C-alpha cells in the first residue's frame, strides 16, 4: 500500500476523524487563551470547532453546518439586542425573536440550523443589554465553526473517491459470490433474502457514497480529489452495474419457488446466460479495480439475446430480465469504451 493510499484510508477512518476533532478542539480552545480572552470565549470556540466536524467525514457536511450554525447565532442575537430598548421583558424578547426567526426559516429553510437557533434565542434573554457578551458569543461561534471547517478542509481531507472504491469493491465481491454460487450449483437456492439483503445494503451505501463524492468534488474539483477527475464516469458505470446485477439477482430470488417447476431445457437456458453474465461482471470488476486502458471484450456482449423456445408466460418474464440485463451490460461497456478513448480535456463523466 502506497503512502497516498495509507493517508486516504486514514482520512476516512474513525482514527483520522478523532485526530481532526482533537486538533479542532485544541485550536478552538488554545487561540483565545493565547490572547487572554474570557474563559467562555475559549469554551464556546472550542465546542464550535468540534461541532463543525461532528456530523461525519464530509467537507460539504462541515461547510453546510458551519454556515447554518453561524447564521443561527449571527442573526437572532442582534435582533434581540435591537428589541431590548423597546421590549425589556426577557420572556417577551424570546417570543418575539423566535417569531422573527420562524419567518426567516420559512423564507430561507437551508440557511439556519434549528437546533442551534434555540440556544441562541434563549441566550438573548441572558445577555440582556450586555453587548460585550453577545459579541463574544457571535465571534466565538463563527470563528470556532470556521476553525473546524478549515481543519476538515486542510488536515486529512476525507478521500471520498477512495471510500467509493472500497464500497464498490465490497459490492462487486458480494455480487460475484452470488453469481458464482448460482452458476456452480445450477440452482437459485442461494438467492435467499438473508443472502441478498447484504448486497442490497452495499448497493445503497455505494450509491450514497457516490453522492458524497460528487458533493465534495464540487464543480471544479477540490484539490485532494482531482486525481479522480478521469474516473467520475467510471464511478457512475460501476454503480450502474452493481445496481443492475443486484436487480437481476433479486428478480431471480423472487422466482426460486416456481423456477424448479419449469422445464429443464429452460432452466439450462437461464444458467447458460447467467454463466456468461457472471464472467462479464468478473472481467468488468477487474477492469475497474486495476484501471486498465481498455474495458474487456466478451462474446456475450456481441451476440443478441436469443429467447428460448417456450410458450410459458412466466418464462417470458425471466427472459425479459435476462434480455434487459444484457442490454444494460452492452450499453455500459460501450460507454466505458467511449470514456477510455475520449481525448484529453473532454468531460470525464456524463452529467446526470
């Protein structure tokens, strides 16, 4: 494993997250202490720095929380201070500020963090006319959140591409194991919900991770993720193959009870196609793992699907699933070949 891979693995691990949380906590508490700030400034700044990293290893998550929590403090506290000369009663201030904030949240639903806003509204009553305390709170929260976000951005930024490869590898391995079991035993007995559910869970986690990668990559590509710029299209196709393979196996799993009642010649037809599908998936998984310049070629991709001679309507459902899966395989491989031969500087991935 290269040093880059070790750092990538650390950046998405619990250990790496703890390291960043500790750095954020020390910076948040240490900087105000160096300048002899009041203790509550250091405490608020340190906790804010910690919270900016607390929702998971994602730059976009930290950024969103940084903005929302800062706004949840920077807006209601000045409103409360402005209302105090007119309404000196603390309970009335809390109600009025809460009403104003509810209106703003309805108008700008993504700009504020409601859980943080409740604390800020209550603090308005505690500050009274203490402008220095209010300013200290706003400064400590905004700067503390900024420290946490900068730690996430600069200290072991989470390598979402590496994490996607991990999850996709797990999903491809589970998919290959199920295909292999079906082909080797010439039976659908292994396609039980207990065997298929872990594959479905991997599929969902891989899909969510691709969304995380896209969010952190951004429109121009963040520095630590730019090495995946040429693979973004492959990420899409790799997920699509896991999705389609999982869907086919689930459809076959739903057919376990009736499948054994079908004529032997049709079962042979299904297993012959599944053996070739398994081989294509295995070759494509190897292609994705080793980043080869050319995707694999397989005769199955060049031979149009030929239905079995059967009048059983249930057979037609299974044949339709096999035909659709072959069509998806051909489409994916053609798209991968187009990406592999695309000239430098052309878009690396189709935008969806």
